[in-house]
């Protein structure tokens, strides 16, 4: 089992860890700052730094089948560390931070467009949500609203509730197709002060102002009652 350090502090760029297993499936550590692919967010990239200073490039991060162990996928041809070895796990922070900003922007997009969400994903510095929505959406108006919400610079915080509490409050779930991760007995709720509360396992910025400007790049009609809205971070 891997302790998921990014859950309590998404701003951790590196951490000391011990190798549990290293084989063809990947390198498992006892703790990590690497976010494993899931919930529409890609797995982190970065490097594991060995005692002697050698670096093993990590090209992706995934959950093992038990959903409790996190596997770091080394670049092809990398030498594997020995079980028990001490390493420093370091993520590609610039890339992760853009994902944190884009991901948090998607939460605000679901506030700007209060329709049921049927899917979504986060890319490099962009993301999309699919809405169950029949209305004609005005790109410029959605973008204006989204940036107004970002500019409120609201704090983003988390708290944990039990699976039972979540089952008793189904209205908390905005996303119909991406089920929140349950089964471990507790679920993490992400709150954007006075705006949004939903279960989410992803990584977020601490205040909405960190997102910076966002643009709505495309609104696509994916059927009579489905609208796909794409956003992108505007480089500053
Ligand atoms: Zn989230």
C-alpha cells in the first residue's frame, strides 16, 4: 500500500520514499507525491532519484489492481531500483501545476453551467466537461462567467466523509458517469467556498485566483441533450 501524500498536500513536489517492489509492472513506493491516473486526470511524470544521484525517468503513474498501491512506470530501458532502496520521488511540477489549475477551473465551469455533468477530463493546460443540457450556450458569456468566478479568489479546501454519509446525500454528486471513489470507507469532498462542493480525488489549487485567466475554446453539441465545453488556461 502506498501513502498518497498528494491528497493532503497537492503542492508537494518531492518526498523521500522507500521502494516496496520494482518489476515490469512498475515501481511501487511506500509513499509518493505522484498522482495516479484517474478521475479524468492523467498520471504524473517526473523522476525517482537514487542515493547515488542517478535518476529514473517516470513517464506515467497508475494504481495497481488493489487501488491502494501506486505504480510509477519507468521510461523504457531504465534500470530498476532494488526493493528497500531509499529514493527521492520528484514530480514534473510545471506540468502538474497546470493540471491543478485546469482541474480546479473545471469545478468552476460546473458552477458557471449548473447542469448535470456526464463526463470530463483534464489535459495539459486545458480540459473539458460534458453536460446534460439542452440550452444553447453562448461561448463568450460562459467565458465571462467563468473568469468572474476565478477572480473571486475563493479558497479551495477538502474534508472527508464516510461512504454512508455520501450515500445519504446523493445530491453531492454532480458527475453522473465518473463515480466518486468509494469502497475505502471514506470519500474526499472538495469545497470551493460559497460555490461548489463535490466528491473528487484529483489535485486542486488552494485558491481559485491561482487558475489565472481561462478561455472557453469550444462548445460542441454532442447530441440533443449533450454539450461538450472545452476550456484552456490563458498563458500569462
Ligand atoms: Zn476535483
